C-alpha cells in the first residue's frame, strides 16, 4: 500500500509463485520489530492517501495504523495535491477509493495452493462467477480465511471497465499518480484490494525513498563492519592460539623426548627379556656341564658371555680346566640340549705338575626345548659331578 510494499509485490509477481508470500512475510517480520515512526519512514506501515470523488469534490483521507483522518476537501477540477498538502502527506501512495455500490463481490472456495497466484486464478473464475467477461472488468481477489480442510475462502471483487475508466477520468491528471484503486465496503472502509493493473500503478518517490536508501546503506555498512569484526576476532584468536602453542612447544618437545626414551627403555627391556627367554639359565648350564664331564676333570673357569652372531644376540659357553681325557671331552659335550657346536679352542697344553692336559672348550648356547624331556644319559664312564680344585 506504499512505495516499498508495491515494489515488493511487483517483484514477487515477476519471480513467480511463492515469491510474493515470502516478500510479504519478510516485510511483516521487518515491520513488526520497528517503532511506528521508523515504519513510517521506511514505508513499511500501511499508510496511504485515499481519494474519494463526491459531488465534484475530492475528499482526501490519510489512512494509517488502522485509522483514517480527513485531511482536506478540494474542488475536483483544480485539485493540486502537491501544492495543498504538506510534504509528508504529498509523498504518500495515492489510492482511489470507489463507493461500495460500484463493485460486484462474489465469495469462492479455492484450493490452498491458489493463494500463491490468487489474482491469476480469480481471473479464470470471472466468466463463471459474474455476468461479465474478463476483458470487460477490472478485478482483484482477497483472501478471507484458510480452512482446516486445506481450502481457502476468497472474495472476488469486480468493477465494470466502463465504470472504472469513468472514475479514473474524473480525476484528470491525478489518475496517472495513483498507486492503486480500492473499493469501500458497507461501512465505508477499504476492502484491501487493488483493481488497478500492475503496469498502471505509480510508484511514489521522495523522502521515504531517500530514507530507504540511506538505511539500506547503513545496514550494508553495518554488515560489512560486523563481518570485518568477526574476521578480526578470528585472526586475534588464531594469533593467541599460535602464541600459546609456541609457549608450550619446548615442554611438549621435552615430553616427547622423555616418552621416546621411555619407549626405548621398554623396548630394550622387552628385547632383553626375550633374549633371556631364548637362552638357558646359568643353573641349567651348570647342571648339564656337571652331568657330562667325568670325575677326573677339573674346571678352573666356566664363563657365559654375550656374543653378536651376525646381528642376532646370543651367548657362548667357555670352559677352561684340566683333564686326562681332554681330547674326548668334545664328544661328551655333543648332543646336549642347552648348547651346540662344542669345540676345543686352541691346542691342548700338558701340565707337568698334574700330568693332565689343560683345555679350553667353547660352545654356543641355545634355547632350551619347549617340552620337558628326560636328560640323555652321559657317555660311558661319565661321573655326576664336576671336579673342583
């Protein structure tokens, strides 16, 4: 009913079904949150200047906020509204209000989907609901209510074209400044329709339009400022996070180094435990050596040493002692489950004081068998103990 409302309505009609309802909802939501004066400045309040031709006189009424106020009564032939009215009233959208008896009204029931294109749908009902053809009338339709069954109650308002054109002709030059044509009801209140075709509607420009552009520019600047502030806040948060990371980085590196050291110790202990599990215990080795050596053999040294066999950790058994049967000790140590490859290391050395041969024997220790088996019997003539000096 004013500049912005007419602009939104025309844009909704061009965009297609559903757009008009969206713009109407957006307009109502925007207007509901603003004070009355701001609504008037932005053109969102239902303000308009009603023109009524009565007895060669032009009655001017100001409609706003659900009420009407008489402004002036001028001769119809010399009605110069811009010269008579104050600037605020002269810039209001101008509507011609036809008397109640000039229109034919018909109630209809339509599907709810017709509300998106109510005027177009109503145009197809003119031939059935009225005695006129569509080209012979000016018409509009208004929504009365929505039913629970998914239908809507609609009122079709029709004015014969001859009567409509005569009413516009009586206004003279003012007809070209109209934003719409409404019809009064039985109580002389506007029905809320617009019989004026969309192409003939005038859009008033003035201080309201300037206020609209000014507030639109302010809104755009506020949006840009808000986005810039948001970006600045994000940048500040990122810098704070980076500074916090830099402050905690040395401690994190120390913790990582300690963790790596701990992992190395754990892995080393695991490897050591595995190596120990793969080799017989010292007690087992001593028992096996005692069982296999003869009684007339004396040991001066028994050593178990770790060795590296091509990257694989192992252990070596070394025996040093005196025996009259030194050359046959290798045969006695062969076949033991706790070592393998027994051999003399170096040549036998006779000992003049004991009349025995000094020997050095080595063998590679191996993992004990998984199943417990009775020990193999020692070679013939072996004793149960190891000699000690």
